[in-house]
């Protein structure tokens, strides 16, 4: 018998320590670890951390085995790990119904439980009796499931278990917008059962999603059916939110020692090394003591002043725990492991020595890690006055299994028994490594040959969709439907991935489905979702943002490939040319840089070898999941699927068409809108059904009266009567100009039946012959109010033609005609919602901003202080908007724009505490009223009729305090909107727009050329005068010279500046004036400062609905802050924009 080596002896010592301190608590049936001999419950998080020492010791034995007994010991330890992981899996699978429900509701009552009965795997407390929603615990399970599987352990046995794990991925993939109770199960710092967004949960979810992506859960024995799929956009959302939150742990917690598990082992979730160091230093400086680290500031757990008989604290109780928080030795084990991973021997040595000094000696001299060290009750006041001076006593569990396990694991690493790569086989430790620059591959595809020819005329050679066969092109929404098949399992009644928006990272990959290559167009170009994609300028802006996003966030091997379709909606109104914004964008893409992103423009065939591929093997023919195996495919939400612009490409279906082709065609046809309404006519002599109607707002204001019933008033824009009644609170300034005469209400005529009610059947008959967009909208609105959206109109004898179907068709027509006010209104009727609304709200909340929707006062104005599920968030916005459904839609739009700016330009939001969307909309309308010198009613209608791109620009100018000009233009004669078409432009120091400055410069150049010509003519005249001796010739020459300057100089039309309504709209410029440098134009921004003051104040019930109380201050009234002084003190921002207000 060979003698034991020194390493073998040391490992045997650790094996005895593991057996006596950890494995002795393992249940022989379930494999779960009880918290202690007295407390039999098994916490998910504690169990996973507690088994890490066993996992590490097993690998150390396998690595250093010099006898057969050592190999047997390694196998035994590894099987203990497998048993515990499978025990936790069984606990979760018994709550499979909660996993299925939580994917859709994200409610705290539908979450997996945080602790289970050790002996039976059953639950121990009710759904609402504990803070069960702890996303980090489920994420930690998935992270180590992936790490342990990669290390060679076989934990998952069946395909049913694979499907369940895939649904656990769906359970945590929305962690960036889920408020939970966090690592310490208490939620908000006040410990009153209030969930909040926690950086520890978001970071652990990000790590788990990255680790398990494309992992085969059967290991070396698996196949394509056992591979887990993760969408990269969910990972990046977590990364973005985490980056914006750190070093703060949550809204209520300034810092949390639990973040050590996020910035270092095991998650390694932060990619910015500077942010890692900042967070680590914050923990050390604010939380570290003589016995470990506090969990967070004012943590009352097990302090002498805490009442152990109450689950929650009183509102003002936190002050009692200041400076007397308990200190936890477990966090020093994180510092030891972190030092090993970073190669910092000094840090490892310091914390090992400090930890050895506070360990408790147990039986046989074994070292035990206590749960925490607390202040003795009789020395609380002394510690409060002089922190970190009183000797503490150990309390809680002994040993603390979580801390004991990490202590053993850190010792194995520090002594060289384990390498860092062995407990991190998926290489998460390299997350902070420098990433190479990303070049985005962009391929432009023409929808048809006509568009291809139009582009060729401009020197742009592209392929059409038909040219790239056999590569298939589909809109991004089809990919969402395909991924809905992932993870379905009838045995466990799992429906798979919910239908969710797929971001640009997901659509920038090439997909292989049944040996066919697919590329998907990004969803921001899909016009069948929210109406932002109906604006070509907005599409171009989104393209610029998404390309920059790809350059920053792409983490996969290979290059991203973005397919940009040029469709018929991107043509000019007459269809004879490409929209100028789209054409100029393609020109910029050809240069290789666009919006700061490196791009390469080319054909799709050129990019096949350099792109990233994903194989969707769950759709293979031999997989159990069939494409047409359920009834859910035909039930699509009407607001998210209204058609496919690529449908014509796949209409050529042959008899040999396979199941995949049939499935895709089924999706396209099921989501396409049918044409029921008569075509629109653009003739000016078209008669209206209601001859007196000039705008939709007119008919909406009297609709209830027309029916003669108690019908709630649903105005399209800010309504006339409501606007007048609240004009003072809105601070809208009336124009001295007379308003246009509106049609009297008595002029409205509608067909009535024998009982005097509106005859809906006759309205439908009128609809058949109605070729005016506005009249179609009027009739459909009446039918919507009286009959409801599900009423079958039987239009033209066709059954199933509901009011909802007709509104959907009308929505598309309004989009083609760029009738933005009507588009927003129909969107409200259809209850459309922005696909990324929840993500946008979370972006704002993660930057420590509160959000309110609706107009004050409360309860109409709703405050959003924590992430909400998408459906609940949409419902809240519609409730807060009251009867004004257009405002509800515009609120969603504004939230999306604010989220764009808070990501790209966070400096715009400095000193903002609360973003009040309702008041922001009022400010925007008021600014238009001032710049257009019109009434508030016309300004509100003009606001609603702004294109999304102009709406976004107006919001940016108001946030930044920059001057902006409003340009009026005449709408087409067939337009149904009575307000003028306007656009928002930036104004420079001269008070004119960029377009006008370029025109002035061009005119200046022409005038200089005229001056040179005049000088040349003058020289010729001098020569002729010197040669000629005739007085008559001299007189003729002199009379000829002034004729060059006799014609009046051109007039330059300058748009009216929004801040100077009194400024002349035109100016006569002479050559002398043009050659002189213009004097800088004053920037009277006082009125906008006053408007915005208080909109983001911390309080929600300020005077004048959050405004600066005293109303508007004109530029000529001296100090621009007089109005603010009248209502209270304000802390003045160094820039123009929002201010906080102290009342």
C-alpha cells in the first residue's frame, strides 16, 4: 500500500471538513441541504452555494488522485452534487404551473418559491407569506447547471427536463424589467414587502443566460434536441440595465455586499473593469468592518433593536439600525476568490488572515464560519457613537453553510488544488477582456424590381428579394412566432416562449432552419406593429441608433448582418422615386461609416462566410414539435400582426411545398389584413358624407349627443371643451388671431331609423361608397362607439368583417397618407402598444427616475416607481389618460423617446427626479402655440399631427434647451387634416434653421459672383473710357454700370423662431448685409425654463400642476427667474431644461 502524498493528506482533511460541516445536512432521499439541524427548510440559493465546496473538492480529488480510492471519492462527491441539483430541479418542476403563468404575468404571486421542505420537496409557506420572487436564485441554479454540465456532470436526464429548463430561461429572460425581493428576500430596503429592481438579480440573470446559451444539457451524449437557446437581446437588456444601476444596488439601497457575486465569482456579469473596481471600492469603504461586511446600510437583521416577531418593519424604523448593522464573514470569502481569479496574491493573503481570525473552533478543531457577528445589546449606544470599536459576538447558524462552502472552495483555490478554469469551465472570468471592433454588415434589398430600377437610376445597385433565392427573407415578427415553438411540452403543459419582440441582435444573425438559410429584417422596419415604422425619417433614425447599438453590444463570433428592406412605403407620394431620407442613408452606408458605426454595404451572398449562424434545430422534421400541432397558431393578437410586406414573395406555392413553407405562408396570411373598404379618391371635389365636417375632432365632440345615449366622450386630440376649461392650468397662450369658424353641431346629419336612433346598417351602406379617408374614419368611429369593435358589419355581403378589421385596414391607409393624428387615434381604438414599452420604462427607472403618466392631480396622474409587466403597464397608461385615447398612445411614444435619450445622452436628465409625461406633453403643445402664434386648440391638433421624427426632435429640443424653429407647409389637397403640416428644425445662433442657413450661404455665394462680374465689367468700362474720346460713349458706359445693381435683391424667407413670435417672418437682405457677419441672435428661453421647472420635481402635488406657479415670463421682463421666485425656491440648473423645485 502506497503512502499518501502531502496533497492527498490535505485533500483528506478537506473531505472530513466537508463531511462534518456540509454533507451531514444533506437529506438522503431528496439530496437537499437543510439550513441547520433546527431549521429544516432548504433555500434554493443557500443550497447551491453550499454544494460548491463539494463540487470543487470532487474535481480536486479527480485531478490529484494517486489511488483508486481517490477516484472513488471523487465520483461519490460529484454524485452528491448531482443529487442536490436534481433535488432542486424536482422542487421547481412540481411548480411547473407557476413557471408557465409567470412567463406572462410576472406577478409575485406566480413566482417559484424561494424555499422548500427538505424531506418532501414541497412548499413550506404560502405564495403571499414570503418574498418568493427572487430571480437571482433561479438564475444561480441555471448558471451552475451550465457550469457543472460543462465540467462533465450529468444532471439532466430526459427531454421533458430539457423543456423545463428551457422554460426556466424564459422565466428569467425578462429579469431586467422584473421587480423582485432580491438576495435578502426583503425587497425594498424599508422591509415592507415592496419588490424593486435589483442589480444582483439582473446581473445573475445575465450571467445565467450567457452561460447556458447553446449548451447541450446532455453533455457529450446529447444531440440537437437537448440544446438550450437564448435570444441575445435579452442578455443585452440585462447588461444595459446593470450598467446603468451600478454601483447602486437598487432604488432604495445605495450599495449591497451581494454585488460581489455579480462583479466577480460566480457571475462575472460586468464587462467594464472600471465599474467593477468602483463597485468593489464602494463595498469596502461603506460596508466593510472588523468581522466581515454588512449586507447593506441600515440592515436591521438580527440587530438588538430588531423585533424578530414581525416580518416587516415600520416606515420610520430604519434609523434605529444605523451604525449597528451585523457583519457577515461570508463576504470575505468572495474577496479571497476574487483575488485568486485576478491573480492578486496580496488581497488573497490579507483576507485569508482576516478570516482565520474570526472563525469558530468546533469539535476536533475544525474551523466553522458563523453566519454573522452582532453588537451585544448592552453596547449598542457605544457602537452607534463610535462605529467599528465594539467587540462583536457570533450569532445565527453555526456553521453558516453558504459561508462554510465558499471558505473551503477559496482554500482549495488559494492552495492550488483547483485552477480557476475548473470552477469556471465556460470562461466567464474573461468577461472584462477587451473586445475587438465590430463591423456591421448591411445588405439592402429591394422589395421588387421597380424599386430596384429606381435605386439603379441613382447609381445604387442592390438585389431584390427574389434575386437572393434560395436564401429566404422574412419580417422579424415571423421569427417571434418561430421562437414561440421553442420549449413547448404537452406532458407538462408548457407553451414555450411567449410572443415577444425580438431585437436587432436577434435579427442580425443568419438562421438555418431545416437546411435552409433565413435572414430576418429588423422589427423597427415592420409597419405592422406600432406606427413609428410608418415614418421613413424615423426608420432612418432607428437604423442609425441600431447600427451603433450593434457595434457596441455584439458579442458573438462572426459579424452581425443587418438586412434593410426598401419597400413601396419608402417611395415618394407619387411612387416615382425613393424617399430622400432613405436615399441619403444608403449613400452614407456606402461611405463605410454611419452614425459612428463601422459598416460594410454589400450583397447577402458576400456575407455568408463572415456572418454568425444559429441553427434552430427544434424545428427539424424528426423533432417531436410539429409546426401545425396545436390550435394556438391562428390566434394572433390583432394589434401586433396586420400583414406582411414580403407575402407576395411566397405566394408562388407549389404542390411540392414542404411543411416549413406552409407554416410560414400560414403565418403571413394569418397576419395580413384584407381589403374591404373602397379605395380612396384624391379629387378635391369629393363630397363628404357629412358635408359640414372639416376635421375628425369636430365629429368626435358631438358623437354622444348624436346618439342620444350616455356614451363616454373619447376625443381625438386635446378636446376643445376640456382644453378651454383647463387653459389656465395648461398655461397655453391664446393667439390674438381669430380662429377659423367651425361647423355648428346642428349641421351634422346622420341616417336614423324609425325610432330616431342612428341607423348603423345605413351607415354601412354609406361606407361602401365612401372614398374619403376622413369620412371612413367618422363612420367607423360611430360604429365603434355604438356597436363595439367585434360587431360584424357584413360589408358587401362578406361575413366576419368586424369593425376591428375595418379599423385595422383604415390604419394602414392613414399610414400611407401620413395622417399622423388619425394614425394615433386609430392606434388608441385598436389598443396598440409599443413592443418595447416595458423596456423603455425600465431604462428610465434604472437611472433613478420616477415616471408619472396622465395629467395631475392624483389619482388621475399615476406614478410608476418600479417595473411593471407590459400588459399592466399599458392598462395603467390608458387608465391615467382617461377618455383621451390619443394621449394614451402619445404617452407611450414619449416614453420610448425618453428612454432613447436617457441611454444616449444621460446628461440631459441631470437633476431630474421625476419625469411627468402628461406635463411634458402640455409643454410641447404650449411651445407649438407660441412658435406658431396660434391658439392652444390648434397647437394641440398640430402636436398630434406631428410625424414621429418631428415629435422626437421637439422633445429633444425641449429637454436640451436648444432653440428650434417650426416650418409650416401646405398639406396636399386630398389631406383630411385641417391643421397645417409643420416640421421641427434646429435653430442656430442666427435664429434660422440649418436648411435656411445653407440657402443663405448659397445666396451669399451667388452675390459674391455677381460682385466679381460687376468688378470685371467696371474694369472693361475703364479701359473703354481711356481709349474712346467720344463723350457720348462715356455717358453710355456710365449709364450701363448701375443697371447691374438696379434690380432689387432677392428676399430670403426665414421661418419664425419659436421664442420670438414678434420677429418678422421675412427680411430683405442686401449684398452689403450678406457680406457682414450676422450679430448673434439673443436666446430668450425664459418661458421654456419656467414651463419645465417643476415637471420633474420630487413632489407630485405642486402648485399649477408642477409648473413654476407664476405662469409665463416674457423675454422683456428682466430676470427670467421672476416667475419661479413667485412660487417658491428653485435650484437653478446650469443648463436650460428641467429643474427641481423646493416648495
